[in-house]
C-alpha cells in the first residue's frame, strides 16, 4: 500500500508546469527528473514484488522440494533487504531534493503529494526491514529442517528418525496370505435386498 501511495502521488501531482505559458511538465523535486523517476521505479518494483511474494506465501506449503522451499525463503530475504536499501535511498534522495526546491505557485500545488511521497518512503523502509527480519527468522527456523520438511518428521523434536524395520531380510512362504480379490463374492449379501424400481 505504501508503494502505491509513493508512486501514485508522484505520478499524479508531482509533475507541474513551470509557468502558465510553458506547457512542459517538470518534476516538483528541485526540477530533478531523476528524483521522480527513481521514486516511481522503486514504488512499482516494490508493488510487483509484494504481489509475487504474496503468491509464493500462499503456495509455500505445496512446494514439496526442500531445496525449492529454501530458495524461496532466501529469495524473500534477499529481496526484502534489497528493497529496504532502495527505500532508504529513495527517502534520502527525495527529502534532499525537496529541501533544495524553491517554492513557486506550481510547486505549492503539489507540495502535499511530495510530502506524502517522502513520508511513505520512510514508512516503507521500516516495513521492508521488518519483512527482512521475518524472512531471516523463517530461514533460521528452517535450518533445523522443521520448516522445509514439515511432513517427513515426527512432531516431537526429540524423537529419533525412524529407521528400517528389523528382520532377517529373508521371507518365508508361510508369511504369504491369499491374494486379494480372489474370493468369490455372494451376489446377494445377507441383509441386503435389491431395490425394486
């Protein structure tokens, strides 16, 4: 949601005309096009990344391979850490360019949107750092294989791994029973009557 606020406010209100005679749109952040472009790019990357990892979280329990689960958690950890850094840069860059902006009539029209973009880029730093910490905790939980292999082991963490059944390894003919499905079935079992239609 924060990424939508950041790139939405920049796209909608942070491009203004310098004056009424000039129709060229300029970025409100010190007329620096890079500031607006960077804020929009980070917001879009964060938005699509959130959608991707939301889908991965929905299907995480259905991933059967231990290696694939580990890769998904490591990808989440790396992406969250990387976006924390990108949002930190975005906050510093936008705040710095906003300080250097001279207030004109056009700038005052988009000032609230610029402040909203700066504020929510700061909140995004906090959110992505928390997501990175959660992914790190999830990875550390998975190192004891309880996360990555949920169905293969017993619920008790102190239980030993079930070994092979003991025996001589040689089967005798006395252990065999009659093969299944060879018994003749009564066509009308006792107590059952064929319904008349």
